[in-house]
C-alpha cells in the first residue's frame, strides 16, 4: 500500500493520518464535545452515556471502558491551562482495507482539547439570525455520527445568507438546527422537538428542560410547525454545548424583539447556569 497525504507520499509505516481509517473514508464513527470549567465538566456523564448509546446504535465496540475514556478526557483537559476547555473526542471503527463491511480491526479513539470558545454577553444579548432550510438528513439523527455533510452544507448556506444557524424543517416541522437544538416560546409555553430519531438529544437541551421546569414554566416536547415558528413564536433560542443558550434575533426576514433581563429566556439561562 502506498499512502499519500496532503503534498507527499508517506514513508514506510508513517501514518500521521491513517489514510484508511474508516472515519476518514466512510465517516464510520461517532463523537462527542464536552465543555469543562477547569476540572468541572458540564454533563460529562451524560456525554459518555450518549457516546455509549451512539456506539451501540452503529454496532461498534468502544476501544476502552467508559471510565477509561473519562480519565483520558480528564487528563487531556488538565493539560490545557485555560479556564474553559472544550474536548472533542471521536471513535472510528478503525483502520482497515477499504471495503464496506465491518473490519476485524479495533476501534480507534482520537481526541483534542483546547480553550473553549466563549461568547461575550454582548453577543448573546444581540442574539443570532437564523434561516430555515429543508432537513435533508437521514432517519437516525439521534446518533452523534461523524457523517455531518448535510449539517455542513446547511450551516454554510446560513453563513452565506448572513445568518448564524440553519433551522431544519422536516415535513413542515422544525426538527433542530445544523449544530444545535431549537426552542420556541409562545404565550407562556416553551416548545422543542421531542427526542426521537429526527433530532440529536442535546445534553444542553436536557439541562435546559430541567431549568425551564425548575422555574415553573410549561414546556411541551412537541414539534413546532414551520408556520408557527416563522410567524408566531415570541422568542426562540438555540442550544449546544459550546453556545449554551443563544437567543434568536431573526427568523428569515422576521425580527424578534430583543430580550430584557426579565424575559423568560434570560431567566432560564441563569437557572441553567446554576444547575
Ligand atoms: N443537534 C445537533 C445536530 C448537534 O450537532 C448538536 C451539537 O453539536 C446539538 C444538537 C447540541 O447537542 P449538545 O447540547 O449535546 O452539544
């Protein structure tokens, strides 16, 4: 086998990037992103359990027990000096001759830890614009799979439209966004898509559901119709590990009112931070 990477042929045995890693060739693997504030993680257990569930869903063994993955993650975090650290870790089905069926090789963990991307409070108060786009993904979006091409294309279309995120519409219903979950607020009630095969059940989403309930607001895990989301919601926001809760300031052409500190969305962000 002769391997070539970037601008040169690789010498015998040298594999800075294993050219036949199945993550590379097929997107055959899964991943997680976890945020740490010093050594305190946000929902590490939930992320590890979701990793285990994703692995099971694609019939892939984990290279190490969850506890060992946890200690590798913690060790990586401890090597970054910053206050906020994001860890990305993925498990590929391994390196093997490129044929579709599962290989005999062992799965491979790869990981990086680096300073977390922090959004300023000014950025958050201004909120972000979103556009809506058709959800062109497969029917197993609950798996945190490495296959992110539809997500990448949707996000790029949003950026090219001057927006920050693409909210995805499947059969007339809002599912989630390209890299975040979506919540809407109308008439005292919060709405978000139920955790089924059509969305990734975000860990941030789960914590926010708890924060909303803790504050005594009503929340319905029911999909919003495209029409309701576009025309009716009073406020809306997206959630993810790195963004936490990010208010939406504009849905396509419709501007949403800026949120004051007394607004339910702002209260929920504060409650979320003290969970
Ligand atoms: N939905 C999608 C498609 C995502 O890629 C992500 C995170 O990257 C989320 C939702 C949010 O998940 P979490 O809150 O676990 O970061």
